[in-house]
């Protein structure tokens, strides 16, 4: 951006000429800033390595440990549930996307998605619970970023960003919600949460129960549950990371469920929370 700005505007001043207390961690054609001068007020990190990836340098390590809260090591605290009716050819991809040291529960059944999820809930041992559709994938950063967002924001559940990729068109798009902290009224107006990005504290299910098993013919399972959470005073947070890869294909539920069923179920849920 600065190259562009220099073409359209003349700078009033350069920080190098205003103060000698601002340092560049990665100065052009010079070595990394391995020792920090005592009069330094600010260090500019840009590009790679990021500050968390530069901790081989002693002063960077000391700065990170003193400044940032200890990052959660969430693996053993998380349960991922994959409820499904049948494998449409993508189940193994979904399984492979879940970190090996996270509790993974596969729950197959002939009933609705909601029923398959609820029957696995009793076996979940994690402090945090996430579901995953059998045709979607977690991103490598999903678990850690989700848990850290819940813990640092002090909320009950979070949502975030997703990549939707289309199997038949060989293209993808970035889903980013335009309302980060929705209210009940926001969701009743329009569902602004990408289902594949959600994670909840275990206590949410302990207090509110599982998903409503009357709902499941359409695509409103998590929509009703999120409304229930907000109506009960649960706090929602937002994680500004890509947390899931959402697969678009001809056999997914949103494509195979008829419009009338989806409309009826959505109106049923809205009526429950108006």
C-alpha cells in the first residue's frame, strides 16, 4: 500500500526523521533486530517472521511471554462430533482434518442430524464442543484459534470465517459475517452465522440441553440452538480466523431439501423466538 500512496500523495514526514526510538525488526538488506536498544519505544514487525515465530531471539521471547496471555493448549479439552446419516464420499476427509489429540466422536444413525448429535453428546469429555458435518473440513488452526477466542473474550460460544469451495465449479469464496456479535433480533432477521465455524463451551449444553430433535428435516438445527443460547443470555464471540472449509456439492442437504420444507422449518424456529 505504501508504494501506491507514494504515487498519489507526498508524505508530510517520515518516522525515521521524527524519532530514533522506532525500530524495524526486519530492515531492508540488514539482519534481524537481535538486540533491542534501550531507548526503543516501538518495533515494527511486518511480513514474516511474525512476532510469535521469532522467539528464537531472546528479547522477542521475553517480550511475548511478558506481554501476551499464555496461549491455551486446547487439544485434550476439545470434543469434535461428526453426526451423519451416510457417507457421501467425504467422511474420511472430515476425519483427517480433526487433530489427532482431539476427542473425535463419529455418530451414525438413521434419524435426523440433531438426533445423531445428541446421542453422542453423553460421551463427550471436552470442555469445548464442536460439531463437523461429514462433508466439511476443519482448518489446521481451527481448534486452537476457537478455544483461545472463547477464553480470551470470556464468551460461551463463538463463530468465525469460512472458505466455501464448489466441487462442480472449481471455485471458492470467503465467507465473512458482516455482523460479528449478533443479537436475537439480528438472527431472526437473517441468520448471519456460518454453522461450520461454531464452537461452544460444554456448559452451554449442560444448561440448555442438546439440539431440538423436532428440527432436522430442513437446515435450521444450529439456527434454533443459537437463538436459544442468545435468548438464555449466553454470550457470543467472534474469531477473526478461517475456521472451516465448507464443501458445496449437488448432494449436500441444503441442495437436496425442497424449498417448502426449509421455509416451514425456518418459520417454525422464528415463531419459537419472536
